[in-house]
C-alpha cells in the first residue's frame, strides 16, 4: 500500500506500474470512466495493446483532494495514504481474529470456527476486491484503486489460512488431502486456493512486467474464483434450500433464508456482476458523458441496496464468528 | 446526434439499459421482499422455536437449541441414580438404626454424600453464566466434531433454575441434618433425629415435585 500511495497520476508508464498493478482482482480495467472515442465501440485493433498502459482518466476533485498531503509528526502524509490504511484495516480483521488461537495453538478454536472466520473473511475480502471497479465506474474516482490489490492479497491470505487449518483440524477421513477434498464443497474450496496461489504470487509489479499483456488475462482467474466461491457456498448449505444441520442456522433459528451464505453472496454478486457487463458500462459511460450521472445512480440504487443487504449479513457473520474466535470460544454454527 | 447513437441511428446503449432495468427491478423486488421477510423475523423465530420444542430462554443464536424434553432427560439423568443411591443408603440405615450404631452412622454418612452429590450435579445445570459457557463449549465441540450434543449441555431454564435452587437449599439442609445425625454417639441420639429428617425430606419432596411439574414429568414416588 505504501507503494501505491506514492504513485503519480500524470506519469504514464511509471504511474502505470506504480498504480495500475491492481493485480488482484485486477481483471477489471483500470479506467472505468467514460470510454475514449465515444459510445461506439472502437475496433479491437484500435485499442491500446494493454489496458494497463492506457492513460489515466481525468482526476476528479476527490482524487485531487486525496493527493494533498498534510503534516503529521514531522513528516508529510497524503490524505490518500490515511484513507487507504483505514479502508484496508477491515481486510486484516479475519486474520486478527484468529491470532489468539494461533498463538496459543488452540486446536478447539481452529476446528470450531476457523472455516467461518477465515472463510467468511476471504469471501468478504473478495467482495471488497471486486467492489473497487464498480465504485470507480460509478464515482469516476481512482484514489482507492490500490485497495483492490490489498483486498485481493488479504483474500488469498485468509483463504489459504482457512484451507491450511481445515487440512489440519477438520475431522473428515482421508488425511490432509482427504480433509481438503473429501467433500464436494471442500474440493471446490481447495480448487479456489489452488487458483489463488499463483494469482497472489503474480500480484506484484515485477510479475506484471514479466507477464506483459498476459498478466491481465492471467489475473482474470479471479473471476473463476468468484464463480467457484458461489459453487462452494451453494454446496456448503444444501444448494440454498436446506436449513439446520446441512444448511444454515439451527432449529428454532427462524431465519434460514438470511443465514444462507449462498444467498448473501448472490445478493452481493448481482451488483458486482451487472456493473462489469460491457453493455451496462457503455450505458453508464454514455449517461455520464451526457451529464446525467443522477440517472445512473437511480438505476443502480436497487442493485446497490441489495448488495448492502447481503453484505450486512456477511459482516455480521464475520464479526460474530470472529469475536468468538478471538475470545477462543468458537461458535460452531 | 447524441453520442449515444451510432452512425446508423442504432442506440448503442440499449442493451445495457435493458440489462440494468431488469437487474435493478429484480434487485428492488428482492430488497422489498427481504425487508418484508425481515419484518417477520421475530414471529418466525418464536414459531420455529415452538415447532422445534426449544426453550426460548435457553436459545442462543447460532447454536442448537435446548428443548424441554432435553431438560427433563437431563434432570432424570441426575435424579434417577441419586434416588437409587439414596434409597440404598436409607434402607441400610433403616436396618441398622436400632441395632448397629456404626453401620447406621456409615449409612447416614453415605446418605449425606449422596445428597451432596445430587446437589452438585444439579448445580452444574443451573442457568448461570459459568454453566452457560461450559454448555456452550460442549455444544460447539460436539457440532464441530460431528458428534451428538451431550445431554449435560442442556441447562435448566431460568424458571426451572429458580425451583432447582430451592431444591438444592432444601437438600443442603437435609444433608447437614444427616451429617449431624451421623455424628451421634448413641442409637437413642441417632433416632432422635428421625422426625426432623422426615420433615427435611418432605421439604425436599415438595421441591422435587415442583421441579418435575415444571419439567413436565409425573410426580416422584416418595422415598421411604
């Protein structure tokens, strides 16, 4: 993140590598604002060879405001740096929640709630990672783009931690490999982790330079992880139809629908998916060019409301399970 | 011509508009349905608990609920062996109270120990923060290990706990009396406690019947 905050918008190539890395979750174009060349799609060959190296969109007032630095303890810090750190903190919480159990090697806490704390944490980080592009598209602001990589890396850390703990502490038969792949939902989770590993190792400027134009395509594996996570959650809780032992909640819960992780994830994903569709992006860009951004917001509001609706339950789950894990009294829901 | 339209007049953004309209409408319907569903959460929770036989005061979100039947079974698991032991001790005392001071005292000491053990077992099921933490851990271990939730995790509801507290107090008084009786130095002194012991036992019996009633169990057969 420190690197990201030092980037300059005006320097094309340098800034591209300073800022662009977006690696993680990086399948998204870095320039979500109005497309150059009008609403008519330009011929493919007319496009820049790599989206990563395209000139930046114009700075918004907010971007400029964020670039201003202030004095703090004898040194000067950009507002953006503070904002990025603050916004990045939630991504650390899943690992932070598991820290006491790790330090005390509390296998009971790991067995009881690591999958929920780190698993839900990884889901939360992936959603935040995927949220960056739609937000940039809607607001035209870019100062928060570096968070995409940060959330992606923390998603990988949480996911790998979840898999590692599950491989050691789960009570499924078949040794470590059996514990990781013995059930359909664990197999899908294992596949996600296998995809996350190369992604996280290439989420740096050096790998971006080495992979060149293939880097962006490679980072699109994030979308595969996104789809696999949907499958994982679907299989985890009876295809979204079961409650109780094989589904969400327990007898007497009364809220099996809201507690279905697959539904929560789907509610969030609709907003993230729709705002990535090229026709929708074209429509939004056209309205923004016309100066009718309010229409975009009105059109997107229900999707965003649904996104928030789903995310609230995911955050609730993470905090509920995470605090239980932190106090080493794991919840076993 | 608006930038939205291509050279042939075709609206280039029509598809995006349609997609956005459909998805936003769907999202709006889902949000409204979600809010309506959320408004009924309390009622659904009560109905679901009733359907599952859960004790509302013992419900902990995210954990398997404790049912009235589980509470009753847990009480019986404590009371049945304790009653059997107590019957044996009381029978031994009845045999020896007029002839063998040492044996009668031994029977009374065993009886006092049985009464104390019953109180301790009952105390472990009371609705207290410490017991709740222990029960919570038991439930979580069982669910995370995929094993059956142990019966001992079924604590008493606050209502049953209030009765159980009175039962424990009455039984403590009886146990103290039994212990005092066991310190007798003669058979006459030993038998002089009998009436007070019967009164103490009647007090315990009254509380036992109350707790059994609260747990939906038939009245206990009186101990001799």
